[in-house]
C-alpha cells in the first residue's frame, strides 16, 4: 500500500536501475551484467523529496516517487 510522494513521470528504459538519490532526486545507473560493471549514475528528474524515517522510497511503475512503510519485525 504505497502512496505517491512526487509525480515525475519518468519513462524507464530496460538495463537501468532507477532510484531516489541522497538529494531526493530520481537517478539511474546502468545495471551490471556479466563481465561489465555498472555505475555511472545520472540524474533523470528533479523530485525534491525529503525522506522520513520508517519509509521505503522507490520509483513506481508510472515513473513517480512513492513510499511504503517498512516492515519491522516478523509476524508468526
């Protein structure tokens, strides 16, 4: 049950990992494949998101920044 924090509408390309960087913007890095390293982060969109403790931030299927409460502790 995620809530959208910022609408960025980023179009995802295959072969890249999209994430929220430490400045609160959407960035992408090339995924490492057999024998080839990844890295080379580049900023894709300005989101200006300030993180709150206890939430997991991610880029959803629509290309927007979303967050979900982190699961703490296991239920039996």
